[in-house]
């Protein structure tokens, strides 16, 4: 698979063309941003961990019939994915109230929700990804009713599956963000899961101690982000005890290579 020209650069990933018009390469950067890019830094090794964790989750989701964009992981930082037209909505799924909802609605941090809550945000950095109602999606044709019905069903299955997967390794799935895209199949649009699912896009708390194992370590200046993401990867069985060293080494090697370019 040959990496072609850069098609798009987001805050944490870059998309490159390939020699197949239906496939692109998704490159995971080490950049960490929060509060719509107001706070940013580079955390060496983050991209490598997110690539592995997202691959693991998306492969598991395919096995339960959730169609998604992942074709295969190429190397430590890159995946081949299907080119989709991203629906411009961030779908936020909450099992426990924390983060923006606690401030917006005055809900006590850590309140367990009776059932999963889905919120919609318009994917527009210039506007700060504002919260929108479902009606806005239809009023402005961001997606059809049929697409949203399908997405909601997929979201609830993804949530059920991920709650169980994380619970099995002593982690509570507090909330997360999903993105979906349209794919042309036999001239018909199909909606599939896209983007990434990683500790950058989920809130993950240790089941016993409530220790944060996600990007809140960066958002709230808690430090030790890489050890937390590594812990998630190890518990999911992606990294083994001894491979901790190799992730760091490969990361260092790839950054040396980058600097030499
Ligand atoms: P929030 O509490 O800040 O609204 O975040 C809810 C969840 O969505 C949390 O797991 C982090 C994730 N998220 C993203 O992945 N990207 C974003 O741009 C935002 C705002 C949240």
C-alpha cells in the first residue's frame, strides 16, 4: 500500500491518499489537544497506543457485526481505512455524568445515568463543536432520519459491548465520542462507524479506585498519560508486560527518523 498525498490533517490524526481510491491511510499523531485546541502539547507515544487500542476495539466491534472503516493496521502509527464521507456530528454517549454535562446542567460529577444518554454536537471547530438537538440534524440536512435511527441502534450495541469489554478488565466506561461516515455500496449509501475509539475519545475509570485512565489526565493536568494509556492496552491484552519497553523504543526510533527527514 503506497502512501500518497495528505488529504486532511485533524488535531490528532492525518489522512493520506493511497493508490486505491476507496482506501486511505489514517496516521495517529502524538499531538494532544483539549478545549477545542486551546490547550495543546505533544505526548510522545500517544499515537502508537491509540492506533493499537482503536484497532483492537474496532476489530472486536466488527466481530459483533458493527461495520466500521478499519481495513487493517499497517504499522505502529498507521491504519488502512475505507474512505467515507463523515457525517458532521459528534455522537457523545454517556453512562455516568462527568465533564461538560456536569457544568452545563449542574449535575453532580459521577452520577450514574438510568440509561445511556446520547448527545449530538455539530463537528465544527470554528464554532467549538456546539451541542445541538436531533431536530437540528434534520432541519439542516446533516443526516437523514433513517441514518440517525440506524446510528442510534449501532451506538447502543457499541455501548453495551464496550461496557462489557472494559468491565471484564476492571475499567468503567464513563462516556465516549463516536463518528460515523457514509460509504457507497452498490450505489447505495451505507452508514458505518469511523474515526477512532481510544482513551482520547473515551472516559475510562479504574473500577475500584476511579483513577482516570484517559485524556482527562491531560485535560486536568494529572500527568502520567502514557502510563495510563499503556495500562488500558495491557489490560485489554494488546500489550504484554515486556512490550512496554518496545513501545517506548519504537516511538523513540520513529521520532529520531522523523527528525532526520
Ligand atoms: P465532554 O464531557 O467534554 O462533552 O466529553 C464527552 C466525551 O466525548 C468524553 O469521553 C470525551 C469525548 N470527546 C471527544 O472525543 N472529542 C471532543 O471534541 C469532545 C468535546 C469530547
